[in-house]
């Protein structure tokens, strides 16, 4: 059994990676890329065409990671190489995100390619980041440490986003010629932020050696053999399969709302400055809410807490369909912030309770695979329904199917106590 560390420095270093990479999720994925893509790189496309292309881009990134996740997780376990793979995907994400600076106006093809590659770096790094949770903290602290990571992620991503928004709205204050240049520069700042605040994890977190660490070539062969064995055993692990199926559905809806919310607001005719304010509402509500949600889970149990979050998202989806004005959009943003971090953090720690010891990379590979296969469906579903109906409201309403399916399946999952 790998040695557990209760070292506060290790826990902080691990949690700071959420602070680091959430800049991509906030500024790039949820904030500036959807707006800038439609107005600058794909300005000639209609609103529904832009939504469709953006949905396809998000789905393509998710598909690549979903295919790679369990294989890479198994290899990392056998070679004790979680941190090395984490560094590789972090470098890819940093490089591709920073590269958006060089994309010229109207060159939407290159913009999508870099965005997809940057998203692969972001999602791929999470496989190995998540799997380190079980060695950074003792079992009884998984819920609180996972929530700390998401809380710091929302706070860090929000703080940098505030700076980027100010750069965009008041470029002359920063010596920047115009708003477009400010947005392109913000992509570079995200890359630097991501790289800088990743360093504490690499210096402070010690990766336990799972048995005999193997060289890369042998680790690949051993990892593939182990993956085959795990697939055989997984078929008999009903609770893990039920959890993954439920997670597949409900996290799809959560991630799709994260990625497509600004695009949805744009389709409804809300100004980009107001959409950015709504994103900031989500970030700064989600920081304390993630920590509070963990406290609620400690009182009512982790399973009821996750079910409450799924139910809240059903209400949010219906409310989004009937949305009429900016005030409603801000209320919607606040409601998302209340449950978003909590349901993500508790899902991660709940799965950690279900997996066998010594196989965290491999099983979190499946965890991320199901999550990313789900986010292939969600953006595509929303984009397709919007395109066919000609109404973005129908696109957002279609997501309720995912929450109903996820919640119904999760009822049958037995989550062990901490």
C-alpha cells in the first residue's frame, strides 16, 4: 500500500494545480474563446453555425482524451510516472494556449486546432492530477482536499479573469492598443499563469512508487497488460460501473453548461461585457460554495449531496430555457456557482472511495474517459438541437435529459463512508 502523506505543503501544492489550470477553463474555455471566436476568428459565420463549430471543437478534444485516458493511466501506474505525464500535458496546454496569440483575424481553422490541442493538454493533465489525490491526503480528508482544489481553482481562475477583463475593457490603462489585442494577450497570460502555479505540485508533491518503477518502454507494455486485466475485472464491479455510467450522464450536462454558457448568452443577444460579468459571478460564488458544499456533504452524506446538485442542475436547465433578460442571466450564473464546484469535487472524492488501492492512475483514467466521452455528447447535442430547431433555447433545454439519466442511475450507487 502506498504511503499516505498528510503534509500540508503537499496538499497545498496539489491544490494549487487547480488554481493554475483553471485559468484555461475560465479565461479561454468559458470566457474569451467563445466570444472572440464568433466576433474575430469566425465573424462571417451565423450564430447557429458558430455554435455548431464550437460544439464540434469541444467534442473533438474530449474524444481524443477519452480514447487516451485509461491507457495512459495504466502506463503511469506501472511506471510511477503520474507527475511526468502531468508535466507533458501541462506543457502541451501551456504551449497551445499561448499560441492563440499568433492566430490572425478570420483564421478560424487554426484557432480551432490550437484550442482543441490546448483542451487536450488541459483535460489530459487532469487524469494524473486527480489520481494523485489518493496519495496526497489520507482517506478521511479526500472530500475536503478535493473541495479545496476546486475552491482554489475557482478563486485563481476568477482573479486572473478579472485582470484579463480589465485589460479588454480598458486596454489603454495597460498600454494595449485595443480590445482584440488585449484578448490575444490574455491567452499568453493564461499560459504563463498555468506554468508558474504548476511548479509547487512538481516540487512539493511526492509521487509514491507503485511496486517496482519501470522504464517507459516496459511501463507501456506492462500498462497495456494491466489495462486488459482491469477491463476484465471491471465488468464484475457493479458499483464502479454504475457510478461511471451516472457520472457519464450528469457531468456531461455540467461541463456543457460550463463550455457553452457564454455562447448561449451571445445567441440570446446579451452584450459580451455582461456575459463576462456573469462568468465572474460564477467564479466568485463557486469558491466559497465549493467549501460550503463539502460541509453540507459531511452533514447529510456525500451521495445525497451529489443528488441535490443534480436536481439543482435540472432546475437551472429549465430556468435557462425561459430566460428573458440580463437579470435572469445573472441569477442563473449565481445558481450555477452554488453547485458547480461542489458536484465536481464530491464526484472526484466519491470515485476515489470506490477504486482499489494502487491503481489510482488507471481507474482515474476510466473516470476521465467517461467524463470526456460524456462531453462529446453534450456540446454536440446542444449544437445539433440548436441548428435543427434554429433556437438556442431548445439546445439548452435538451441537456435536462442528461441530468435525469444521471440522477436516476446514481440513486443505485452505494458510496462507501470516508
